[in-house]
C-alpha cells in the first residue's frame, strides 16, 4: 500500500493540500486523502448522532426547574438540598432549581411561552404550575408528558381521574402537563364553637359540619357568637374554589363532560339559581362584609386570629396553627394553657366536602402540574422526564431511602402533597404517617388528626368538573366570572337570574374563543 | 381697640389651628404606612395576630426576630445591592440619553420638538404588563435572561421617554440668550451646554435621577419576568417572592424588608426634596 502511494506520489504531488490534523499542526495530503477525509467527516456528521448517542447523552446536562416556594419549608429543604442534587449526581445532570411565589408563576410562564413560540431558549426547561396549565398546550412537550405518565402507570398503577382531567385535553388527545400532586380542600372549623352553636341551632351538639345546610343553620348561631363564617366572595382563588365545590354539590357547573356550557341550560339553570340563592342567604345570615374584600391569605389570617369560625382551605390552616403551637411549646409554654396549643387542638377539618342536594363534592385546593417546554435539547428532555418519574416514585419513603434521598416527597411535604399516582406511596404507608403525624405530635395535637384527609380521593374534583380543566375553564376561573356572579347576588346588586344570564354570556364567549383555537370541545 | 386686638388674635389662632389641623391630618395620612411598617416589623406574631390587641401599638415586648429572619434566612442584602446596581446604571443611561435628547428637542426643532416630546411621553404610558411578553423575546435573543443586564437594558425604555419630556420643558425655561452669550464669548455649542445650561438644569437633573432610581427600585413586572434566580433578584421582587409561602404571608419579615428598603430612598428625598420639587415645577431654574 505504502508502495502504491509512493508510486503515485509524483502524479498527486501537484494536488497536495494543507490540512489541519491537530491544534497548530498541519500536514500536506493528497487529493485522494483529502476527499477521503472530507467524506469521513460528512459521514460522521450525518450518522454520528445515531452512532454516538450514548456518548452524547453522557455529556453534562443542565436541567433548569422553576417551581413555587412550597407552603411547607422542609419540603423545599428536601427538594433543593437532598433530592435534586443527589438525583443530579446519580444521573450526571446539573439540576438548577429556582423558587418563586405561586402568584408569580403565571407571569413568568407567559414570558417563557413567548420565547418558546419564537424558538428561543425559554430560560427554564420545566415549570411546576399550581393549576392546570391548559392554555400553554401549544408551547409544551405533550409527547414527553404522555411518555412520563404511561411509564408511571406501568410502574405504580393508575393516574387518578382528578389528575387525568387536570392534565389531558380530550379534544387534542394531548397531555399538557404531568400532575405530581394535589392538595385537598376540606372545610376547617373551630371545634368548641361548632359544638356550642350546633347545640343551639340543631338541638344537639354535633362533631362538625356535614352538609351545606348545617353550615347555614349553625352559621347563624356562630355569627351571633361573634365568629361568623369566613368564605370569600371576592375576585381571588379560594372564592373560586369553594363556590365551584358548592355548585358541583348542587349538581351544576360551568360545563358538561363534552365541554358544553350548561350553567344556564335546563335542568342545570334551576340548580344554578338555587345555588345562587343559597349563597345569598348564607352570606346574609352567617357572614360579614369583609368576605367581599377576601384575599388568598384571609382565610388563614382570619381563622388563626380567632375571628372566623369556618373556612375552606388546604391543610395550611391546621399546619400553621400547629407550627405556632410547636413554637409556643419550645418557648416553654404549658400545653394545658397555651393559647397557641389550644387553638391548634381546636382547629378541625371535615371528613369530607360538605354535602349539597346532589352530593358531597369538593375541589383540589392546589393542583401541582409540571410541564416541559417543547423543543428542548434531547438530553435535557430525557433528563426532565427521568427527573419527574423519580420525583413521583420518591413519594414512597422506602424508595426514597433506597435511592439515597430520604425521607421522600410525602413525608417531606408533611402530607401536604397528595399523590396523583395513588400508589406512588401505598395507602398503608400514607395512613401510617397520618396516624402518627410528627407535626401534630410536636404541636401537642392529636397525632391522627389529619387521617381523614385520605377520603379526598373520593370527593376532590377538578376545576371544570364534570368536564376537563380546559383552557376555557382556566380563563373563566382566572377572570373570576363565577365569583362576580355570586358576589353580585349576595350584595343584592343583581337578581339570581340577571347574574346567571350575564355570567353565562361571558362564559360562552370564552369557550367560543378557545373552540376556535381547537383546544376546547363542545358546541354550545 | 382691645376688642379688635382680641378678635385679631382669635382669628390668627383659628387660622394657625386650622392649618395645623390640616397639616396634621395630611402628615398622619402620609406617615401612617411607614409607622405601620415600623410597628409591625418589631411586633411578635402572637401580638400581631391577636384581634383583641391594639393594632397600632405594642401589646407584647418588641422583637428583633423578623429583622434577624430577613438578614439570616433570605438574600435581602443581595437584593438591595442588586437594586442599587441596577438603579445607578439606569440613572446613568437615562441621563446620557435624555439630557442631549431633551436639549435638542427644546432648542433645535421648534414646534416639532414639542410634538415629538409629547409623542415620547405617550410611549411612557404603555403599560409594562403589555410590553413584557414581546420584550421577553428581545431579552432572550440578546441572551440576557436571568441577568441584571436585562433590567439595565429594559428600564431605560420607561425612564428615558419621561426624563426627556421632563428635561425638554426644563431646558425651555432656560433663556437661550444665556447660551448665545456663551457662544459669543467663544464657547462651542457643547461647551455652552456643559458650562452654562447644565448647571442651571441641576434641579431637573435631580428630578430625573430620583425618578429613574425610584422607578428602577419599585418596578415589578419586568423584574419578575426576566430574573428568576433568587440571588439576582431586585428587592421589589425578592421580598414578596421569598416571604410569601402559598397563602401564608410572613407579615413581620415583609414589613421589616419594606421598611429597610424605603429608608435610603426616604433619606435621599429628604436631602434633595427642594430641588426635586423645583425640577418638576421647572420654576426658579434660573433664579
């Protein structure tokens, strides 16, 4: 071969070219060698991604995640200092986690969605939304979400209907997110106040509210006692939640399963009118004017201040009361007389959502949904998928311990994050924690106080039930159309009929807009 | 005679009393938020959340726990430093652009200058809530996302139009004869501008400095959208983002942070208030 080359050298000599073979090193090559080199280069460029996949995937990858500052500080501690770094180390991924307040996430996501639409780097690869992000469907990697959900279904079993309806668009048949958790929204009440007031109002002291009718009858007494019912009637999230829970319990809602607007269509019209009249009477008999200026923080603050006797919220009221109690005990206060401890013990939650004429239906209070922006580099996309799967599998404390990031998602969140893949932490393990809850114990409270939260799997529904949480449902929620409808009737500004007709017109416009974009089903 | 004097005294007393009453009410109204911040910043949570307690004063001994939280559990010092850095840079850029722009519009373009000035001012009125989405793309294209440079670049889009309009009016109030005299004395146009006009425009410049710095320090939407790294946030975003957990507001640390952040601005205003007011009224520029 060498001989051959040397024989032809004189012919090729004039075709010699300078080629760089290493940094600062050049050598002369013949035209044939040059063509061979160029061919090899082109071949490597064309087939390299397929041949060298493993090598490429092993390169350092950065996964950038944005999520809320969790209500439970130890959860962020676990996520930021244990789970994310250890998972990153194990998988050769640099994980960057940034936290913002939950109210700030939609604005940041809107800016990033604009960048995704423009084909630019969004700034984060994955965001955790606290409501179903249906309006972002076109900017997210729906296929990656489907892969994660199907893999998790194979590994740990079913994805609960609440999560399915909060992340799956039946019109496009795409998943616009992967729900990792939901937070139940039970009714909170003050135990002694309820017992005393129910004895007067119902003729017997009951343990707590079971029906909406109970709330109204006992609420009258509670207001007489100086502790009114505190359910917001303003343009904020908690108001939107409890009013929907009430509507669903009255057998009505914004839409049917197919995405048709139904609240003013018989037989739902009469049910909506009944719900409107009930809320008007509930306000007049049991509440106070402050509910029209309600904020997301009001139910916590008013309840913990001892002003109101009833509120609808996540277990954050109970947990805050318990935190204050634990602080009091640390300061050396006597558990028998400490006001903080007594308040924590007396803060109770209902076993289920209050019952209305059509059933006892409640809502999720927070719907944790991660989404991955579309067009992320392949390695980042795969890392995001694996991160999500491992995060959800880490609900189970034994899995988390085995992987090296204990105590796992359920324990770290102090049972605030409830799994949407129900078996991600088996029921027995959930109950084992809730029956001997360390947070309750540290507060001098009953250790099994929150065990009834388990029933949320039976009564918690999605926003937009019985239909899916679509882009239209999201816009109706965030423009407070239903909140205003109820508030105007409660204030006596509109009759129930006027308020209903005005709201239905607005809701139809919103639904029509999203139908035209092909994201929402239904015809009317 | 004595009666008349007594009546005069009575009227003067009434006048002074009335003024004091109006001034007192005004001061109470304006100072109340600061007093509330100050009291809440040092109040114990158990005192703060007890509705029976007097909300306007301490019912339990004051505490430093909220201040301690702000400085040890959050990156408050970082946020203040970031705010100062962005503020100073924005003030510099604003002056660099708005001074020549305002001067040119007031001196060289006649009636068109005034129209252009109004046009620029109208740009200032476009709300950031509409602009942040297209600007997010600009920031991304320039690879400035999650850096303070994004804010240093974007904030002048708010401050420069207003500052130009403000300075334009101010330069108009300075008689051109002064510059012409300087030109006759041998100064160039630039020399006349720097040595004669600018010193007379100091109240206007101070107004622009304070306005630009305050806008940079309090702006929320752009700061929220373009910077998400906790250590790179400005105080207007860092405080609410880091001291609100879900639906629980840490009122003590929130008020402590708000108070601490407002002190430097209040001190700045105190020292330059007269000139700041003169800058906005443009009166007395050449007194």
